[in-house]
């Protein structure tokens, strides 16, 4: 078990064992979640970490102008 103190500014130090488990480095962001009267701490996913995880759609030989016209005609903005 590890113990940390809340400072006057509401800050806490994440013990080194937990930083290693979560792979936390300086300036990483963390998420706090409340679940069943407990608080869960996890490393926040940086949008840049997702780079390359999605495959781009293929153009399928469509003309970009016609594609744009089709989208404007058939899809409305929310």
C-alpha cells in the first residue's frame, strides 16, 4: 500500500510504483473516474498516440468535386 498527501493546492504525488505500472512520464495527463464509491486513475490517451491506428478509406476513383456535391446534397449538418 502506498500513501500520498494532498497539498494545500489539492495536488497529490503518484507513487513511483504506480507511475511505472501506468507508464506515466512527466507532463502526461491522467484520468480520474468514480466507480462504485472508488476512484480509478488511468493514463489519458493522447490523440497523437492514435496516429496510424485507422486505415484511410480508398477514394474508389470518384471525382472529388462530385463527391463534395453529393455530400452537400445528401447530408445535413447537425
